[in-house]
């Protein structure tokens, strides 16, 4: 059976392409999702997508992934730096988790340097632009083969 990867995006990423394009690039979230679907198909994987501006909705999407997905790619956006609840939800998920940041958070303000999610993530990709999502899918494919 084809394995599904849940691709989860946090607050303000619905504005991708229009929000600070000098930092987050010109692609929209729909562009990113289309590219992820194509990449996943080439890797023999399926994708499902979810974006929310609300912490609890992201927690619930991670809960659903426990039954519906083999792996998670997550850009928690600002919740990266604040959310123990998202970390706890990811700790209750058994498959591989890759954390993605479009920008290089380590080159930015100090408050972006700490990630709660990194305590659970199997890999972290930062500063590769929106390409980070497809890089994450390649890593997930490898981890799911092991
Ligand atoms: C996206 C955000 O919205 C920020 O709050 C994070 C992350 C960085 C990104 O680079 O994708 O600090």
C-alpha cells in the first residue's frame, strides 16, 4: 500500500508568495503543494496537506496523522519557537518527522534560533527556500525504506 506523508504548515504560511517574498520567496502554498505531490509521486509516496493559523488545529492534524500518515513534514512557522503542545503531539506520532523552515532561522533574530520541534524531528531543513519541502520528502522516502 502506498504510504502517505502529511505535510503540515503553521501560521501565516497561507500567505506564502505575498508575505515578505524577500524572505519566504515568490511561490504560493498551492505551488509548493503541487510540487510536493509531484515529488512524492516520483518517490512512490502520497501526500496530504494541512495549513492552519491555530495551534490546536495543528495539534489535531498531528493526531489524525497517527492513523492516516506514515510520516510528517512540518513547518510549524512561529509555533516552532513557542509550542510545547505541538512538540507533545509529535512525540505521540511514531513515524519519521522532518522539520522544515523556508528561511535560515539561525541567520535571523535570536528568538527564531530555538525550536521546540527539533527535540522530536529526525531531520531539520532550514534556509533552502521552498525547495526544503521536496528535500524533506526525499529524506522521508529514505527513512521509510529503512
Ligand atoms: C516561518 C515563519 O513564519 C517564522 O515564524 C519562522 C519560518 C520561520 C520559515 O522560515 O519557514 O521563524
